[in-house]
C-alpha cells in the first residue's frame, strides 16, 4: 500500500509539473475544434432560412424557419423546419428561442439548461396580443413587428431571416441577430460512421453519437464603441477584435471551463468559468446586452472593422457598429436581448433573468488568509496569534487539501488536525471563521463512506459506456457526483451536516476548487465530452455549468446545516450564469508578477458586469514569490476588490504580512485596515448588488457613461459610486496618470486634497498608498476603530465622510443588518439615506415598515462627521430634534494616520444610525 501511495504521489507530481505553466499545445485552438472550424469557414449570407407561419401562440410570437425553395415539403434535403419563439418581458427584455421540432421525431431532445433562469422571471412575461407588419428596406414581403417596451420594438424579418430590436420613431437598430446571414443550426442525426461521429485531440477520442449539433450566428451591436463581458479571460476590459484586417488576436474568445495552471495574461483563451453575456456601450446611444443561455463550449469572435468588406451584404448605415460571431458545440438558441439604455439598466435586466446576487455574511466581506497549506493545528494557532501580535485584523483562515485524510473530503488528517472542533472554536472566540476545501473528485476507495454511498446509489457521472466515470485528480482515481440531478444535489447538500461532516462547526465554511471539473488524465485536463449526466445529457452539452451546479449544491448544504437561518459562504472557481446566487468566485491560479496584478482589475470588473459582484484575485499571486513592493501594491489594490484574500502555492516562500520587514508589515497593515474602515460602505454596496444586480466595483463608464475617456480605462475602477481607485502596476512608478471623470471635484481619500474632475492628473506616487479618491457630492460611512475581526466591530460607532460638490450638497447610504441571517429578507434591517443640502444634514429611512416578528434594531451611534469642501467653515452644529449644540473643529481625516491634513469635523454628535434626525450647520 505504501508503494502504491508513493506511485500515485509521483504520478500526480509529474502531472503537476507538466502543467505548472500554461502550454499552448495542451489545449485546443479553433482549427482543432471541429464546430469552431466549420463555423468560421462560413461566408456572410450563407443562411438560407426564411420565417414562415408567423402567428401568436400562448402570448408569444411563433414561426417556422424553413430553407428557401422549400415548396410544400416538410423535409428539404434532410433539413427539418426549426421552431422559433419570441417572448416579451417587462423592462425591455426580449427572449428568442430556436429549437428542433419535437413532433418530427429527432433522435433525442436537445439540452435546455435548467435551474439558471429564476422562477420569478416568468411572472414578468408580457402577453402578446397582436403582431403588426411592415415591409422593410425594399423586401419583397412583410416583416412582423411587436411592441417591446417604451421606445422599443422587436422585429422578425421574414426574408432574409433576421431578428432585431429597434428604437420606435427613428427606426435605429439596437441589437440584431443574423444580419450577416451567418446563422447555422446543425440538426441531430442517428448514429452513423465516419469522422462526423467522433473527434480526437492529443490521444483522446470523444464519440459523437448524434453527429455534429453546433449552432452559430452573428450578433451586431449598433452605435457601440466597445463591447465587454463574456468572462472568464485574462484580458482587457474592452474586448479586442479577434477577426478581420490587422486584428491583434486570431483566436476567438473561448468559453470552456478549464483548469489552467498559471494562465497567461492578455489572451482570449478560456479559463475556469463561462458566462455568455456581452454588453455594448457607446456614447451616442448608451448600453445594450445579449445573453445566450447555453452550457456547451462556445467560441465568440469580435469582428474588426472591414471583416465583411467583400460580403456584398447591405446593412443600415450607422456611425459605429460592432459585429460579433457566436459559435456553440450543442444546445439550443435561448437568447436574451437587453435594451438598456443605461449600463446599470442592462445589468439589472440580466440579473432579472439569472437572479440577483446573494447577500454575503459580513465576515466574508473582510480579509481572508490562505495558503496551500497551513500544516497543522500548531501552524494555524501560530498564524492566528501573529495577526494579533502585529495588530493586523483578519476574519477567515483557510485550509487547503492537505488538511484531509488522504484527499478524502469531509475528513481530517487526525495526525495533523486531531482537534478540529476546538481549533475552530478558538478562532470563533475572536470572531473569526475557518474555510475548508471540498472538491468534486471523490476518491475511489471502498472504505470511504462518501464514495461507497455514491457508488451504491448510482450517483456518479457515467462514461460513454454507462459505467461510473473514473478520472484522475488530487485524490488519485476519482469519480464525480452527477450534479445535474436534483436528487443528487440534495444528497450532496446533506454531506455538510454536522453528523456527516464530523469535525465541522457552525463557524466553518466551504471552498469549491477544481470544479470545472478538473480531470488530470482527461482531454484538456477536463471531463470527456461524451461522458453522460442525468437524463443522458452529454458533457459536451452541460460542461460549462457543472461547476455551477456543484456550487449550488454546496451552498444549499450550508443552508440546510444551519436550518435555513445562516447565510452560506462558498467560494467557487468554476462559474456560469447564475453563479452570483450561490456565493463568491475568484480568478484562479494567477502568478506573482506585475502583469497579473494589472490584469486582475479587468477580470474582476468583467465578472461584476456579468452579474458576479463578489470576486477577487489571489493577493500576491498564487504561483511564485512576489518581491515586497509587488506584494504591498497587491494588498493596496486588493483591499478595494470585493473578495479580499491572500493565497499562495505550497512551493512558494511563506508570505504572511509580517515576514517582509517592519516597514512592509506597516504598509500591509495599513492596506488591510483601510478595508476594515470601509466595511460599512462595502456592505452597503453588497446590499445594492443584492437588490439591483449593480456590481460593487464598476468600470468608470458605468458611473460616467458619456465620457469617452473612460470607455477603455481598466487601470482604474469605481467602488460604488463614491470612490475611484487607480492601481500602481510597475515596480519603479514615481508618477501616476489618473483620469478623474465628471464635472465635480474629487478628494484624495487619505489627505482630503481636492482635484478637478474631467481631466488627467499627474500625481506623485508614494509607497504608502495607491491613488484613491472620494467623489464630490457623496457621503461614505466608515468605522474607524481597530479590532481583531469584523464581527468584533459590530457595535462600534460610525464616521460619516461628506464630500461636498459645487452646490455644497452630498448624499450617501448606509445599510445594516445582523450580518449573518436571512431575516433581512423579511425587513429586519436598517437602511438610511444621508442627504446634505442647504446647510442641513438629514437621515432618511429607506427601509419599509417592518411587519411581524422580523425587526432589527441597533443602538450604534455616529461619533464623527467629517466635511470636505466647505466654502466657509461652520462655527457649530445643531441637532434640531433635541435642540442640542455639538462642537465643530479641525481633526484628522483618518485617525489611523493622525498626521497630515486636518478637516472640518463634527465631534461626538451621539446620534443613532437607526433614528431620523437633522443636523443644521451654523
């Protein structure tokens, strides 16, 4: 047995070494991916389908797509009619479905991704009453027109087939599908012989029992300057052209969930997650979006100008138009058009379909400390105590795979971790939590209860022959639970009960890694495409959503464990549309270099734009040993990312914050403390995301949609609508160019110095901080006292920082609840809006009247009010309700750095956050 274990260790080690750095030839390119190669070879205008039999059925527009010259035959050269459905929804959402006709007896039903569209979306359906017709652009026949929303219409063009949204009155197009005639739908066929029924790559062969079944089409965004979205890629925020004259990339953006060690930056190559949602933005029209609900591999081209110069297709003249080409291996067309017109409108429309982001527990929004691996309980206790010794707050300590008994999840190595409950309780006594890793590869060991039960009940994904799929991962020979099956997801959720997960406590939460799923001996390090899931769904149809279902089942397990009272925290590496409902994600196995620090910003911004506000990158880089300057800069930037976690590979040097000398410890401590001071603001933003879908961190153009200088800027970002952060991405930087948008001023977050908006400033860079600014006209809530963890800050008083605009006005919000339960869903929270105008600061209640037993109250008070930008210094302040005068003087902007600028400060007003009140400045 010892020799066998040694052999397995060596095998996995060799695998790990072989994929330690990204090797291009280990992964397919478009020419090695049959459906992509076929689709890219198609010429504009090659679609021969026409729309016939247009009618209204069940409140929707329905039609049949038939080839030209179909005459009276229902079958034209083996091509059956396709069924088209257009559905209209509130708030300007158009849904297009195209599928095979089940009445014509296809070999099987094509896969439709379940459990992504939220049930309440169906309640927003608009019942279509009538269809109007119009002859467009000299067509020989009419097209069908339906009212979509105020100012917008949906058009089904019959000949040539096309679907688009246009503005009423002007007729200007917003989004269109098949304007270039590239639509193609390969229909399922019975088993045959030859190349079409299998495909091979690097010694792996996948069968294709139903032949080629890919779908492709072009989508055009009108009046667009840039397109964004379709994560996950390590590349710029604004997507670059991949096809056309002089393009930078020659490969499409790939959406195929893969385990990619040490991925390279600035590449369209797909990594751990896939969200087929694209957003366009332009100065002249605004913002629109397109989402294709499809879990098969997808490749997407962004066409460069002139790509169709020889096509001969005439399109309406537009100042700007961005054409894209979408290709998928399988599935159906289930596409959504979002009309905007603003950036936040599009994100809200998308999350109305796929669900609003989950509200995290407060502790999860604070700082996390991780390493592969903390060795044992003594190591855990030492790291925990060192944080206290160095006065550095943290909330969560993580354990990687080595804490388990032989990579058997839900177990502990009892030699290294003999008292896991006591270890967790010690952390909990300081308000801290622990996270352990649980991956989907289940060790094939008959003595392991999880494997034994899954085998007995038939709960594993099957191979093409119908046997339990057996692949290799960290635990050696492994099988994978079939998470498409709701019954199996429920069984998996039960594994997290205290009865089944022995050694866990209520303060333990979960990390899902390797859930693409990663299979070391599989094609492209993943599960074969012909593996079979619940309902005989092929992995090629489901692949990109496997990790989503695994994430869902794990989060449900933590909810079950807490009897529905405790919000879960589950971090997932793989992601798909809808993942925002289940927890946080991170950008995977990055590297300790300046390029990866730089690319972390567009990666996190893109995830936020596509519905996932709770994301971050491993601080310091997972691979490699960061130089102290890089590590400090990463902490300074990471403190503003929604998910703030340090993590490192086990081959790297230890890099806890106190290991780089006293000065660097001080700088890292300062960066982490900034995050803790701003936790009230971050938590308020997470609530905004939870109710509107608007991300926590945002591209500058989301807040300043008409400023062209922001459209391709992904070195800076907004935290909410009030803070702008500019990263520093080079080691020797002495000066930074910072564009501050808008017409109002900006105030340096640390010094209070005022800068004009609407221009680029050359700013001296110090080692102490990265440039960060508060926007004039905003109010930010802070907590300025330092504790060991966020949970120990709950009753601490607040500071309000008011940055006045040119009208001497400002406003902001504060959201507070119990930080952990679901009672906020029943109205148990405090939500205040602070408004300063005409010399009065007022607190207004935004929370609805609470009914029943769900109430939340707080005695917490505001102890300081800081005012930036006063044109004249007030002499005093009066709390109007009590006629109480309070003192105004000069004080430090940050108690943490008492040196430097002093600012106007209202001292100890003693007003409760839960109350209505008004303060008049005298």
